[in-house]
C-alpha cells in the first residue's frame, strides 16, 4: 500500500503522462478522420510542397496517434517523439503568427477558431505541453537516478 506521499508522487507522473498521451491520440484520430481537410489546412501555411502534402497529411496525424498511444503504454522513446513534435508545432505556429496568417492552427480539427488568436492560443497550449513533457523527463531522471546498480546507458534509455 502506498502512503499519501507515494500516491502524490505516482499521480504527479502518471496523470500528466496520460493527459499528454491522450491529447496526442485524440488529435491524431481527429485529423485522420478528415485527411483531406487537414491537407487543405496544411497547405494554407505554405510550408509543405504540393507533392508532399498528402504524405504529410496522413503521416503527421499517424505519428501523433502512434506516439500518443506509445506514451500511454510507456513505450521508450514516445516522450521524446512527442517533445520533438511539440517543438516543431511551436515553430510552425510562431511562423504563422509572424506572417500574420489568418488561419486555423489545425491542432485538433479542421474547424477550430480562425485567426491570430487561434494561433496564439495554440502556441501557449503547446508551451504548456512542453513544460509538462519537461516535468515528465525530470521525473524519469530523478526516479532512475535513485536506482542502484543500473548502468548509465540503461538509465538513459528509460528516461527518453
């Protein structure tokens, strides 16, 4: 039986992990349900060549879905993939804000709020998720730092 502090420590890791994993899983499913709409939305950013639009419109939500599910099941590398995607999303959203694009961010569906406020809200939301990922990395680091006898490479693999 876990003590009160043990439960708090456990929940401070698992609840954020499940939340981020669930968000990415949901986002991937929603975008895969409307690939054509998502491709149209990606084209509005004018960052992906026309010939790569279809593979990106299928591949990116597919990666979101797989990474989200992998984080839910604590498969090694999932948190790193999600962290990298969040950095990419922040870069794209920042680009949209700087270019004054009046478009939907495309984060959860093709019919979100339009315009600069949508991009800013999505950017702030991604910043929060990056902070959550950072706390998950820190939690993993501190948890595995305490393990005795584990070699350095094995610890590193568990953290990422």
